[in-house]
């Protein structure tokens, strides 16, 4: 007898029900064997995965912040602005530094030149000639035994302290034509090595640490104005020249900053005299 197909009569007048192969329910994208075995439904698994992902991101972010914090902050010295003194502070926009000439070798060690500087010694000249018609007139002067009071900038304070700075002499000058302002600063350090290292450091540090400008009703560096500076190692001394126009604008071809700088360095005659005192006039 031929086999009965699904739905055929079984001889009693009844038709057998048709049997269909069950279709397997497609697995959800959010089903994971381990979670399924643990009894989690697909929607529960999805919620679990989302929570775990968010938690992982937060942990990673926290670890990243911790790593960054452990690295500390980076503040390139050249990029440090005058924020220490305020947004309109007077600081040089340009700086050049020079090593000590052999001429100053006799005063390389302060031990051989122990006598302290005096205001009269450094600023004995009330006027410094730039040309026949132009002079720089001394309008303010100050000598400090505490170098930190004449300088600003944490790093500069640290460097001068390590260099054994015992004196800072500052003189403020105004030009006779009313166009320029200049300041000469002389630092008394322990030796020539310290002086050279300080000048070298100022090549990148000057925007984040510099001499405080003296004040006078006759001349002042304009806040936020343009100015230029130079540093000179002179045995165990460091001389800082700082020049600018009183109106704060940049110099033009008519502004002879070279001659102004040479004139302002007249304050260095005090160091020359000390060299002669040690070596004798014949040197």
C-alpha cells in the first residue's frame, strides 16, 4: 500500500493534520551564547552590552586623564607671555645675547672682585651721548641687594639665585628728543660661568622673566608697546640693555637702535674700571 501523504484520509473519514517543518527563529544580533546560557533574553543582553560599553569608555577616559595629568604641564619659555605682570606689561619683543669677551677674564670670579657695586659707580654719568645732538638722560636709578625685587619670573628668580646674585643696579634713561626710553640693568653674579649660562637662558626665557622697569614721570616703557633687549656676559656680571620708543611703536629706518644701544652700554664703564683696577692701566 502506498504510503499516505500528509493530510490523507486514514480510512476513518478523518484527515490527518498536515505537519510542517518548524522554522528556526533567527538569532538576534544581541544574543551571545554565554549570556543566553545564563538566561538573559536578547533585550537584556542588548542593555547589558550598552552598559558595559559606556562603562569601558568612562574607564578609558579616566585612565587617559590620569596619564595626561602625570605628564604635567608644558610651558615653552619662549611662549610664556607677560601674564605674570598683566596683559599690558612691558616686556621686550626681541632679545639677543652675547658671551663674555676675553677682556673681562680678570673679573671672571667674584672672589677676585669682591667689592660691592655702588649707584655712584654704575650711574656716575647723568647723560650718555648717542650723537652730537642726541643724548640719553638718567631719570631714575636703583640698586637692590635682593635680586628678586628687581626681577620678575619664577624661573629667572631660580636662575639668579643659583648664580649667587647679590646685587642688581638699574638705571632708566629718556632721550633728549623725547622719542626713546631705555633701561640698563647690571647683575652681580658669583662667576663667569653663571653669567654666560644666564645670558644663554634668557634667549628663550626673556618673555617669561625679565627686569622690572623703573618708573619716572619723564619716561616709561609703554604697556604692551614694542621694545628690544640684549644681554651681555661681562666676567661675573651680566648687563641687560632694554630700548623702546616712547610711543610704543616698532622702530623704522630712521630709528638708530644700534647707536642707542651702544650709548646705553656706557653704564658698563664701571666693569671696565674694575678690570683696570686688577690688571693695571697698561692692560
